[in-house]
């Protein structure tokens, strides 16, 4: 489909259903999920283990073929933890797996199919009884992890830094840089004197934001009828 043919009220019902599903079936699986969260297609989230904590105004996007997975599994008691800050974006296909500790700070963006792990999950020599040698991962505030990037154990990603698409990060990356490649290397320095517009600013006035999005939905879906929408589902045309 080239555009959304649903009537406005059908979209509102669908969004409300997603919110209720997330609140009653997904939120209880976390140790904490802050207020103001938005989860698209929440039935495509898989949560295993604890503790897993996510801050306020989380935006988690999933699709049927790209589920989002949060996993905590450790052989040592007291190990394994995932902590995600406020205003973070998690895109389809993201996997975050912890046997030690993974911390993602406020305002971070994790692009589609990125993988963040703090261990190898198998030892080089003992591939049966060991999960390897874990090392904590810390991703600094306002970092951006690109599409299909892999963040390996023991790595720190600096504040405001960007990891390029498809990169494999095996060494720590400082603040205010772009790193790319396999293994990832610094390819550009960012200017810390230029102010960063962070995701927190998007949520500065949640009521106004909700009103603006609702107005856009009304404008984009104006004129859509139930019969027209059903026709596009059953008998789609190349102009739909």
C-alpha cells in the first residue's frame, strides 16, 4: 500500500488496543517500564530473564519478521542486567542479551537489527559448560547505534557517538565520534561545540506532542471510509 487507507477511528482503536496489550501483557515482564512508552506491535517483543529496566518515554518498534528481544541469562547469581534510560528508541529486530551488565543511557537510538551483548555465550575451548568471559557494556547518552551493528562485550560507547551500519565494535569508542567498519574504527570527529538536539526535546510537552500527532492522523486519514479500506484489503489496486 502506498498510504494508510484506514478510517481515522479504526486507527485510533488499533492504537488503543496496542497500548492496552503492552500495558497488561508486556509491561509486567519488565522490572520497570517508565511512563509514556509507545510500543508498536507489542506482541512481537520477547522478554526472558531479569532484571530488565527501561526508563520513561521508551519508543519500541517491532514487526512480525523482526522481533525485539531482551534476554538476561547468567550462570553466576547476581549477574546479568539490562538497564535502558529515558527517551530511548529501539527499532525492529534489535537484540540485547546480558550475562553481566548492559547499560544504555538516556536519549539513545538503537537501529534495526542491532545486537548488543556482554559475553560470547560460549568459551573458545569449553563450548558446553561455559558462557565465555563476560564484560559489561555501557552506551553513553545520546549515542546512535546503526543498522545491524554488533556491540561486543566489555565495550563503552561514548556520549553522542555514532556506530555505523554493519559495524562490529570490539574496542571502546570515545565521546563525539563516528566509528565504522569491522572491527570499528574512528572515521570522523564530531564538533562538541555544535548543540545536539536530543530525543528528550521531542517529549518536552507530551500533551502537545500527542495533540500534534492526532491532528496529523486526522489530516492524513481524512475521507477514508470503512468500505474503501475493506476494498483495498480484499481487492487492492496499484494506485492504492
